[in-house]
C-alpha cells in the first residue's frame, strides 16, 4: 500500500477474505491514520478488551480517537500495532512484550517480524550481511534459565534487534523521502526506550486497595472472556500457589465452571500435584481431565482444529535464536476459541529474582565467560534505565527478557491466551515500597497468598504440593483481620470490542515453506532433533564457536 508518492508499506500476514489486520481511523484532530493490529488487548483503565483489528477500530472510535502515531498504548494482552499517517510511523507491542517484535533497519527501510529466522532470510534477499554476533553468543552459551532467552535487545544476528518492554519504534516519513548524503550516519528509524520503572507505579493506593483493585482487574477481564459464547477455556491446575489463586477466582464465579476444562498432569514426576488436585476436586466438587469435551459451538462458529505437520519447523520459525526450550505441538485452532489459562508469569509478582544477584548464578563460571555475560546484562539494564547496583536489577532483567519471551511462546499457535498474573498493577505493587513481601524469601508468604486469602480463606489453608508454602489457619485468620477488605461485591465484566473469529491463528503458509527442510515427517521428533543437533555441531568443530560453547 502507498503511504506517499515515494514510500510504500508491505504487510505479510495470515488472513482470509473477510479479515484483514489493516484498517484506517480518524484521530482526535480529524486526520486520517492507518494501522495494522494483530492479537488482543486488555485496557484496564477503560475496562475493555479488544479482539482483532475490527475490535481495535471500534474501541478506538468509541474512546475519542486519540492519535495512534503520537505515543504508544501501554496495555496488556498480546498484540503488535503499527500505525502511520503522512508524517509519522509508530510500531509497538503489548506492555509485557508477549507478542515479540524483532526488526532491522537501514536509512531506506524498516523490516519487523516476530521471527528471527524470517528476518535473516529477508536480509539475505536484500543482500544485507547475516553476521553472527559473538558477544551475544557468549552471553547465551551457559546453562541457566535466564540464558534460555535473549539477554539483551541484541540478537545473535548483527543488526537485528528485539523491542523490549517500554520501547517502541518511530520514524518521520519525510526522512525517507529526502536524498541521503553518502557519508550521513543519521537514520530515519529511531527506537525509543522509556525508563522501565516509569511504566509500573501504583500511586495513591494503599496495599489493601491495590490488592482489591488487582482482584477486580483479574475478575473483570477473565469474566469478559468467559462470557463469549463460542469460547472454551483450558485451565492447567497444579498443586502450587499460582494456579490455586486462579481456581479461587473460578470458585468465586461458579457460572464460569461450565466454560472451563480443568486439566492436571498425570506424569509420574507430578504425582503429588495430581494428588492435591484430586483432593481439591473432591472438596469443591469439580471435575478435571475429562476426555469428552464438546466443541460443537466452536465448530458452528466456523473455527476448526488445524494440524501442525512440521512441529520442529514451527519452533525454528517462532523461537530459534530467541528462546531455546522446545515444545512440539501437533495442532491449533484456526481462531482462538479454545483459550489456555494458567499461572504463567507469577514469578514477577512473587519477586522470585528480587533478591538474586548475578554473582549468585555466575560464581562457578570461568573469568572470561563471567565478564562477557555480566557485560551483556549490565548493558541491557542500562538501556532500561536500571543501575546494576540498585535494588533487584535481575528482577527487572527477568521481566523484560526471560519472562517476556517464555510466557509469550503461545503466539505461534494462538494470538490469545490468558496470563492473568502478567498484570501491570500487580507487578507495580510487587516492586512498591507498600508491599510487605517485596523482598522474596523462599518458603515465606507473598502478596499472592494475600490475594488467595481475600478470595477464599478455606482454599488458602489446603496443603500445597510443596509443604513449605502451606499456611496455618492462625496465619490466615491474622491476615484476614489485617487486610479487612470486602471482595464480595459483584464485579462487572469488561466490555468486549470485536470477536475471536476476527483473529486468525497460526503461521503463514509461505513462512512454513521457508522451514520445510526441517520437516522430520514420520521420524521420532526427539531422535531426529538430536541427530540434527549433532550434524550442526560437527560444522563448528575446531572453530571459535566450539570454544564459546
């Protein structure tokens, strides 16, 4: 599509004849703005949920049409939004970066995608270099959960960057139209990184009020999804705290239970979790691991399950280079009519990394490796506006990289998954001075325990899979008196804009064709993956890369 006489925009997406992520609106100044929106958005201030591009347009119109190109929208969910007019371009994603944006730019163009693999292919097609960034490789070549994901906004390919929470891309359209001087170093594209702390504040609220507001936000947003006729929710329940809190929300709203399929792992390594879930099911009269769920409403709405024929190829497309853990899925729904809900991301609220120092992790590493990892982490923290010697630097690093990337690993199959604990207010409270549990102490209560007590005191006293997290009745009674907040008031569901049927899930066929060489077909996936790894490893034997790894 044409932006001006000399500037064009190319959008490649998965869609159909009736659904396009491209649209136009009039802003508050009566000026035409265009946008590309993919995914879903939660706006707690407006008590609204936006589903797909049609929903985004309707939401924008109903809320006075604020300019899309002036500043980013800080909202939860998982979405990518590109907006432009004749003068400006702005590209952003959701607050917690669940829908990743990777990009590269030259003085003449910008290319953005959620796939590092696709961007390398495009760079080669444009005769741009695809050179390995050894500094990044050094920072990733060690065994720890943090290093499973990118450690900074730099990727393994020089020139390709990751947008981090609080950042967005902006450009002045006329800069592309001006003749470039041969030796000019100025770029038309700018990445704006706001201080990450400025996005997470809970001013003018007491601890109890913030907890209550957090519960209200969780109930309002989840309730809106539960009210969608064509949707079923797949809820993973364990014997731990995080999913227990979500169960408390379900029990507080029994009308939701008919829309929820509760599942719990039956693997022998999770036998204690299964025992706890079985006890809870008997005590609170709910069923789990039922095999006879009906999806007739979903199919009547026009959604259909689609098979993934190249599981490893999909991992290459969606995760290679940004997240190392491998999950091989076999199918997904064409539209997000079956929505996964879980306790993912709760570690940011519990403050799991709040007292951890980098030295606590790296003390066993060789000096050269220690320096390379430490330098990359400090560089990334500095970009975020965090000093490496201030309180909880690793908590902020985890929020912006490991948490963001890992908890968003659903986007290759579905644009919509419920991650209730990835909530701006709850994270703000977690890092606030008013939080009595700000400094994480292993085995001690957290603010999530307080939320559970407020929602269902009886459920909070039931034993957990790990007994060190158990709460006594005396402690619960004491917290009830101290919190003294009434959560029995009925909470209205958020207003829905759009439909899940306007959201198209899954990868583009043309992109899957790019990874056809990684199709293991009928081979054993694990065995074939290991054989490919050994084959690739043999190519770097005797090189500097082998020494790094």
